[in-house]
C-alpha cells in the first residue's frame, strides 16, 4: 500500500510506521500478531507492493500486575 504525504496531514503527530526491508514501502498493519506472553509479541508482515514477508519480535518491560 502506498502512503503519500500531504500538506493537509497534521504535523503534530509523530507516526513511526515500519517500512519493508526489501522495497522500503510503508507498512500499515501486520498480517498477524502472535502474543507469546505478556511481554513478548511477534508481528508477521507482508508487503503489499513487493510481496516480501518477514516477522519482527518485540519484547516489552514486565507487565504491571493489578493491585
């Protein structure tokens, strides 16, 4: 999917969207997200422009427990 910047887009938002490692196109949402545990998520991506597939893992700080 191609995302074009326009002058009408709000400049106050700081969006950090991922890019395809093969063609550089912007990726809007993962195909699937696998929640391994409370602090580990794997996102599976497919680029709509070139078809490149890859996964990216994210580990977060320890989840807060309810008091």
